[in-house]
C-alpha cells in the first residue's frame, strides 16, 4: 500500500514524540507534516485524573516490590470499589509485560446485546508502563542508539502508553469516570513528560497531582 500511495495519513490521539515516530516508521522528515490538536471536546469535569499514593511499583529498590506494596494498592482499590463506587463498574490496568494483550489498548465500552450497559465509571492505573528492559528490542534502542532513541525515546514510549491507558473509559463526550494513578513515582514521571512536551494540554488540565 505504501508503494502505491501518494499521500499517507496516520491518525492517533497518542503520537508521543513525533521525531521518534517518524524514525520508527521510516518516514522522510522533509516530506512529513505533523498536525496537533491541543484541545478536546470531552468536558474536563467528566475525566479527572488523580494521583493517589499506593505501594512502590519500581524494581529500583534493592529488594524490589514487597508484599506491603501490593497490599497498599489492594486497600486503595478496595476502597474505591466498595466505598466510592459500590454500584459502578471499574477497570484496573495492572500493566504487565508477561501477558500478550491487556485492556489499555483493547477495551472499548460500546454496548453489546449481551451487556447493554458497558459504562465504566472508574479506572485504576496500577503502575507506570515503562517498557520492559528484558525485551531485547527495548534494551537495544535505549542503550545502543542514544543519538536517535535512548532515554528520551524510552520516556516518550512510556508517556504514549500511559496516555492510551487513561483513555480507555472515555470514548465519547458523554462518558464520565474518574481515573486513579497509584504508582508513587507518577508525579515525578509526569512532570518529566510535561517538561518534554509529551502531554497534550487537554490531558494536563485534567490532572490532579495531590497525594
């Protein structure tokens, strides 16, 4: 298809770093235009994103994650499900490299004959979705090609995936639901993404970084 087309149009709400995308797709920068829409017609009051401190989800600590970390997450999720939204559906995105598909890219709350009310009113992002360095491709791009990929690409990939995750329960302007980010490292990571220009204004206006 590429060889037979004069113009190609790529559309996504989560482009991330444009330079990285152009390189990965093998596009000619001199023949590529990027158009960004920095607004959303989804009311900001319908899609709040709140940072809530759960357990440590990073492996950077010497001993790694501990049972208390998972318990901290579980207590928060239990409170959200039973006290804040006892009669509403929720979605938990745990982000795991060990499974092939997960709902941060595969869930769309469209009514079906078997489940006419698929509305989801709360969403939990359990962990910042840093790409696994156990993946050889990820490791090579980050460590062996710092001039074109490297740490900047690694952060951009993480921000792009995170943007995909928080968009799961808002598929139309009338959808409402609160998003909770439990990873304690999120405020630090988010400020880096925002400084790097990886976060659209319409997302930034919905973020509450309170603990």
